[in-house]
C-alpha cells in the first residue's frame, strides 16, 4: 500500500508522511527503539524488539507491497519523527473486516500534530483497503492519546484493568477502542 502527503506542523515546519520502504529499515529501527524508550505507554520496551534493521527493512517492503496493510513514517528535516501503521486482525472470513492501528512519536516532536496526521492517514488507508472497523489499545493514563482518538470518532468498547504490566508503574489499565469506517456497517 502506498501513501504520500506533505503537511505543515503547528510550528510551521514541513513534514512528509509516506509509506516506509525497504531502504528505511535502519532509520525506522532506530526510531522504534527511541520511541519505545521514551514512554511507558507503548506495548514493548526497546530490549524486547525482536527485529534488527535488516528485518525492519523486510517488514517495510512487505507493507509497501501489501494491498491492505501499511507502515507510514513521518519525516521532518530528514529525521523520522514517528511511525504508524495498520495491520489486518486476520485473514479468515470472520476477521477480514478488522484492522489494528498502532502509532509512536519521537518525544522531541510531541504536540506538533504529527500523531493526529498519522492517525488520519491510517484511517484513510484503512478505508481505502476496505476495512469496516479500525481498532486500537491505549493505556488509560495516556489522556492526550485518548482525547485524540475520541475526537477522531473512536469509541471505547472495553477495558482491561491489568492489560499491561509496566516495569515502572506496575499494572496499567488498557482501553480498547474501535472506529467504524463505513456507514451502515453495524
């Protein structure tokens, strides 16, 4: 799946949103490890990353060639400021209508509108791929992310009070959210 869009950030800087490609493996790998060290709200820690830069390159190549999945990178002045993607929940008939959304932003770029832009790009791509529902999990304490998702139309459909077990804070409540992508899809 391919995507490309130039946007202006809240600070006036230009940002390029585009699908990651095989040649982006090293910089996306570095961004993953950086962003996962900067916050305790993401699913994993840098030392749990099962990919290396070569495997990241293969992952990005697969997503670029996919008809229904994508990994989008936000580039500001040649630096990866964040990534977001959609993945199919499954390939079986009963699951094909659902996709999962994930996102991470370098803390140096928080508050500039990159998260919102990446989320909107992923919603657009999920609709284009024919998904009916886009899903995500978010730590309940991550109020800024929750507000962004709610503003975009995501609705909560459940919570797990012990969804994550943080190395720093102990158990974290996880909020399950979904967005209906096609009218009349209920």
